[in-house]
C-alpha cells in the first residue's frame, strides 16, 4: 500500500502567500503586466510586383496578390494609414526575360519602377528591396552557375550592381537574401562610392535551406528551374544548414563587420532559438521573416476549420517579438495591423 499523503505536499489554502494567478485575473491586469508588446510599427509588408499583363492571383497564399506598379501608391497609403513603417518589394519577372546569367537583375527595371511608384504616394513609408538573383535566372538559383557549381565572387559583383540600381531609384534599405560570402562588404563599398552612404543594408544573415519557401517560389516563378541543373540541393551550398545555430552567429558577426545595419533570420517560427541567440549576441537589431509556407499553413488551418487565422497570426507575431525580433516581415501585416487597431 502506498504511503503517499497528498496533504504533505499541498499548503493549506489559507496560508498561500504567493498566487501568480492574481496577475492574470482580468484583461486590464494582463495588459498591464505583459512582458511583450506588438504593434503595427513592428511589421513589414512583403509585396509582389507584377508586370501589367501577368497573373494577379497567387493561389498558394490565399489573400496575397501580385500588384501592378500603378497600384502601389494606393497600397502604400493604406499601409501607412495602418501604421506599417515599410514595404518590402519582390518583383515577378516574365519567364522570357529570365536568363542563365540573370542579366535583367543588373538594372532591375521593374523593382526600380516600383520604388519610384511607392515614393510618389507622398506618405512616410520606407521601401526595402530584395537583392537576389533567383527571380532573374532561368535555373532559379540565387547565384551564377557554371559547370553545375554556384559561383560566389561573380555573383557578388552582380548583386552589388543590383543594389546600386535600387539605391539610385530611391530605396531606403537594400536586403541581400542570397547568402553569398562577402556580399555585404561589396554592396556597402559600392553604395558608399556612389554617394549612397545613407542607404541601409538589411542582411539575411541566417537564411536557412528550409522546406517552407514553396509558395514564395510559386509567386515569383522561380521554382521550375530548380528541378534541373544544380537542382534544389544547389541552395544548400549557400543557405544555412537547418541543423546549425552557431553557424548563424558566425555569419551574423561577419555581416556586422562588413557593414550590415540589420540582421535577418529566415524562416522565423521554426528558428526562434536563432532569433533569440542573435538578439543576445549581436549589437544590431534582428528581424524575422514569417515566410510563405508559415503564412500558407495558417490560412490552410483556418480553411480546414482547425484554428483561427487571426489568432494564429497574432500569436505567431508575438512569438517573434518575445524571442527578440525588432521587426517582422509578414504577408499578414495588413491583417495584423487591422486586428491590433480593432478594425
């Protein structure tokens, strides 16, 4: 027979001095003692930019569209009105303009048109541009390819040209997402030499070779080429290994020394430990990217009747903030801003 006596382990209720539930007893009390806050100013809205005759709807991410350049001023005013501080633009290039060497990316005409259109809106909202080659190369890689190998230094030269084109069009921040070695220093030197020392660099310091990018690749038409040539494994030669965290710290340190202003962890929710680690070990602000796969899963859960998209969205964004993210790229930025304002 057991000698277990529950009363030995339970204090008399009348003697309980410490009751943590007191701080959770009402909504106003929970708000008053909350450790983490979330507002629209923490959010960045990624925007897909399409050429006028391309398809608008993006079926793998319900609620996300590809926008015409002419639509961007209105979108910028809407986002600014909700308190969102910046848009991040991602052009979608016609397949006929995609080449093995990604030549269109050197001038990135569609991105530059988008920058100027947003600036014409007359509102106080920043423009962040994606500096990467995957949407311009026929093989879908983020770098130049020769004999089945991703070339680093030659790719960096092209990325620096692309960043300069964005800066000259009026971009506030350029965001290299390619993970090539040395590209931050090359871009910083190129921008400074051209008189664009005021343009910031948001470095995707910890971009992982994740399974969560599928809907994004669908949106920018960059997935088809990955089935041939260097193949999907090619990205694993430059994106971070999903098993590693110390490697992300090393990459972040290198980007700091090369002149980055902000660090990015992508994807976000599967790598909260990396966000926390970088936030604790870097002097730079750390951003998170809630990627297309994360967004699509929330939408799918609601469509299946398993969970509320609104609740999942806010909870996930608070998770990023709690881990130490200062800013969050999310396709749900407009939705979250409206929810936070009770609209």
